[in-house]
C-alpha cells in the first residue's frame, strides 16, 4: 500500500514530511541541546500524548546526562464556573532549581505551552526552555520564546509521528497534512 495518502475517519491526508527528514531535523536539534546543556543535567518534560515519538527519537540523540519525565495537561470543568481549567498532572520529579526542557510535538496557537510555562514557574526551576518538533508561526497567539524548534510549518492540520486526528494517526511514521 502506498505511503503517500492516508484516510483517517472522514478526512484524507497527504504526505508532508518523510520520516528521514523529521529524523534529520531532530538530530540537528539534539546537537544544539547537547552543546547548550553540557554543564547541566537537564530534566526533559515530555507533554503527552502527542510528544511520545518525538521524545523517544530525540532522547536517543542526547549524549549528556539527563532525566526525562512525562506530563499532561488535563482539562476539567471547574464546578465553580463554566470555564475549562487545565491541571498539570504527572509531575513527580523534583524540578526546583533544575534546568527544564519541555518537549512538545507541536506549538500551534501556543496556548498549551503558555499554560505549562505558568504552571512550571511555580516550582522555581533554574530555567525552562521549550523544544518543539513543529511550530506554526502564522498561528501563534502568545509571545513565546521558542529556543528549540525542529521544523516550522504552514498553518495546515497535520497528523502522524505522534499527532492524531480524533485519536487516529499517532502511529504513522511520516507526517501528513489534511487534503484541502
Ligand atoms: O499550541 P496549541 O494550539 O495549544 O496546540 C498544541 C497542543 O495541541 C496538541 O495537544 P492536544 O491537546 O491535541 O493533546 P494530545 O497531545 O493528547 O494530542 C499538541 O500535542 C500540543 O500540546
Ligand atoms: N494533530 C494535530 N494536533 C494539533 N494540535 C495543534 N495543532 C495541531 C495539528 O496541526 N495537528
């Protein structure tokens, strides 16, 4: 079967970035991180679910002492108001005075990473940087300083390599964009 298109639920997706292009971009990112953190022992915090594949491939290229932990921003309806509240779950690591690198599969509007930064600041880490596999610059709604971005992409909905469309597609080894 051809790898160039996939059908997920009601939508068709076409190949956008091949696995080898993604892996090369991750290797370039790892070179930077290995250099910048050689004096520290960073704690990578990978944001579930989407970042699992990126985190796995990146970690294989990290050559300095480091730790990794997996976190999630869980949404729940606040009973006191109608607003949706985001709660940070899974942070069992002691991050006070540590150098944190958040691992994201994608920064789109930047809402998720902004909430995370705010929540993590409360633990008084030594520093926090974001490493994202993908960034949609045209979609960004927050003034974020993204030190590590593997690939900048246009404002298309993408799936594969950890990213899903309504639960499907996370297992795809390439990155696909929705067919217009
Ligand atoms: O910059 P934003 O507009 O906030 O979008 C980016 C977020 O969206 C996706 O997560 P999602 O909430 O879909 O959860 P998932 O990782 O479990 O798929 C992705 O993994 C990022 O965390
Ligand atoms: N799967 C997927 N999730 C996202 N979350 C924010 N942007 C995207 C996107 O383009 N694709």
